C-alpha cells in the first residue's frame, strides 16, 4: 500500500511495515490522528482539564458554596489565584467545582441528542418514503425555530412549576438542551443510511434472515460510526456553550451551584471593579470548547479514509 | 418564475401555521396558562374567573387557537401586560433595530470571510490558510456572551478616550440617550455589538467560502481556463469565485435562526433595543402575548428569508429551472 510506504517515519508504521501483517484500523486511525498537531494539543489540554476537574476539589477540600464576607471581590493574589467573587468565594476552586457540572452537562446532553438524532435519522434513512418525509419535515421545522428562544421558554416553563426536582438543577437543563439539539445528528445519520442501505452487505444480511433492527444497529450503524463520532464530539462543545449561555442569562443551573455559565451571571454588573470575575470562567469555556473542536477535527481527518496521509517533514 | 414564487409562497403557509400552533400550544403548557401573569395576592378567584371569561380563555383550546389566529391575521397581536401597549407596535418598533444589527454583522462578516476564504483556498496549507482556519475554530468555540463581556471590559472599562477621559466606546444602547441623531454616535454604539456578531458569523462563513472554493478549484473548467493561458487572477476571481459563492447563498437562508439566537444574546448584553431583548425581558416578566408575538414574527421572517434565498439562488444559478 502506498500510504504505508510513506509512513516509515512513524514508529508504529515501521514495525507494521516490517511485519507482513496489515495494520489494524486502530493503528491506522491513530497514525493519522497523530499528524494533526492541534488535535494532539487538544487531547493534552482536555486531559489536564479533566485531571484538574477530578483532583482540585478533592485536594483542596474547598466548599464551593461557602461564602466569606471578609474577602469580597479580592483581586487575584497568592491566596486566591483567580481572585474572589461578590460573596468572597474563591474563584479557582469554584471553577473546578463548576467544571464537574458543566462538563457533565456537555457529555450527558450529547448522549441525549445523539440518541434521538440516531433513531430519527436511522428510521428516516432506512425506511425512506413516508417515514422519511414526515421525520425530515419535522427536523426542518425544528431547525427553523431559533433554538435559544425555545430553550428560554422551556426553562421558564420548568421554573414556574415550582417543583424542586424540575427547576434549577442540572438534569432538566440536560434534557431540554438534548431534546432541542438532535437535528444535525438526525440529518447526518439519515444521509449515511440512505447511502448504505442499498449496499450488498445489507442485502446479504437480509438474505440471511436478519430483521430490520439487526440490520440497522449491527450492520449499518457501525458503518456510519465515523461521522457520528465526529459529530458527537462537536456536540459536547456546543452543549457546553449552550448551557453556559442559558445559565448566564439566568435560566440554566441556578446559584449557588457553580457552573461555568452561572459564575458569569453577575460578572457584567461588577465588570468595572472586578473584571477577573468575568475573565476566568469564560476562558475555561473557551479553552475547553476549542480543545474539543480541534479533537473533533482531528478525528474527522483520522477516521475519513479519503484523508491523504502526509509524510512528516 | 412568477408561478414558482407563488407555489413556494403557498408551500410556506402551512409551515407558518404549524409554527403558530406550536407557539400557541407552548404558551398553554405553562402552568397557570396565560392567566399566570395576572395572579397576585390581591386578586380573588372570582376576579380570575371574570378575567378568564373576558380574555376568552373559558372556551375549548381549538376555538381559542382559532380566535387567536384570526385576530393575528387582522393585525391584533394582543397587548403587552408590562407596557400596556399593543404587541405589534412593540415588535415593529424594534424589528428594524434587530435587522439593522444583524445585517451589518452579516455583511461585515462576508466582507472579511470571502477574501479570507478565497485566499486560504488558493494557498492551501499556507500561513493565511492556517490563520483562516484558526479564526473559524475560535469563532466556533468562543461563547458570544463572554466575548461581549470581554470587549466591554477592554473598550469601555480599560481603554479611555484620550480627549474626554470617558470610555473609548459605549458599552450599551443604540445611541446616547437624550442626544440628537449623530452618525458618529450611532457608529460608536454599533462597533462593539456588531464585532461580537461578526466574529460569531465569521467561523461558518470562512469555512463555507474556503470549502466552496476548494471544490470549484479542482474542477475541469478551471484547469481549462488555466490552460487557455488566462492569468491566475482572472481564473480565480471570474471563473472560480462566482461559482463557489453559490452554496454560500443557501446557507444565508438557513442561518437566520442562528442569527436571531446571536442577536438575543448580543442585544441583552449591550442593552440593544431589539426583538431579542424584548423577548428576553418578556420571558422574565411572563408577558405571554409579547413572547408569542416575537416567536411568530421570527418564524415569518425565517420562512420569508428561506423563500427569498431560493429565489435569489434560482436567479443566480442558470442550472436551476422553474417549472
């Protein structure tokens, strides 16, 4: 294979070239992913963020809800390296406590939208005809409503129920963002299914007596996995931004629980005299989402068999 | 052509009706329904019953919907319970402000992203290409509300105007309150919110121009044009660019919902008197008729812009036939 010959500089490739066996899919993907420098950097940044998210709250044992009136709005110093907020809480510790919730919301929301989007897209693409028509018109309809307006309305709806389980916590937010952001995934999966459903291996499986569910989930879906993985990665980033926007506007996770978004909620009011309260949580969102998007881009290149493998100079 | 426009217009009507139904049902989902806003300790259950009757809320839902829809068509969009003014007036006063901000941001973004996208596609993997992709990634990853805050901190709080000692740029509003119309004042108020929205659009626009251009550049007719001995400039600007911009037109129609999202956030941060801010404030105060009005107006604008995009696309692309 021509690509193998080009990849001799790669240690994995050279061992593979020395041995007469074909490289596995995983090795191929990894060797392509490694060439995407920004994606590698993204993975490292995400690893650091994840480690800090796990260990900072454990190590410092800081209660993110505890207020301290003696240290209100202190600028960053050796004690509080990110400064303190309007209730004297340490921003550094709150940032990592908030990270747990923000990241969890990002991943959980992605799972919901991937689940709904995959089912919608798979049914529409596999069965075609009327099912396709109805589901895709519904998808277009959902896409034609500005998402943020609906999110705010649903959030308000939950708030007015006065049900503690429904208002203020992360779970209702996960559900409403997830339920309103599956459309892109549905279109993508539908496209893949349309292209794959008439392939020979599907015919073969049908001839062997597989039912629709087996063909959809065991045969077609794994072939659509590459683009689904990329889209799912990017959805995590988008969901983190959506959650932070909602919380910033006061309709997301309610204080005192910290998330990256609601830490910024009071930032605008105190921007003139405590700008640090606005900078760090936003920077955390920006860096995390940027890293996720670069990893998604790297995965897109790595998983796409058409990507030309460049030799490193 | 006329026939095509008429047919598309007729196809758009069911969509608007569907959206109006959704809006109406959503409002009725809210606990307490449209009456919730009137509930206060001073109001008796009898008063509420009377209000319910006066507002026509004691008839079945489908009749309520029909009454509401026919009032909407006659131009009666209800009254805002916050300001006491007709909803349609509240919206039409602000719709221009939203469109003004969005259109400036949209055109501004295209003015940057078309040259950038074209250059980065013609010089793939060059420094400019890296810059363009980086901008696209940053635009996609930055929360726009945070970017707004940072711009206010930098240009309103930190950097001062050397002549007056005041802030360099205003951090909110459309013009200085109480002052006469001045072009300079308007422009100063526009810079920060427009920059935020431009950056928000830039990510998608750069990516689309770049990939559209890359697609076209690899086609045979471009090679033919080069082979004919045309200079590179003519080939790129006359042959490639015109065709590569076609896909960009389609996304303009698809982008309007996103633009409204962006406008809502920007308007809220920069106290810009537009529809997004109106909607945000009406949610906070449970002003249902305003919420419904803005949602419906958004839907109509989005459907119309989709229609307009299709028509413009048809005009510009001779391969599309209307029959």
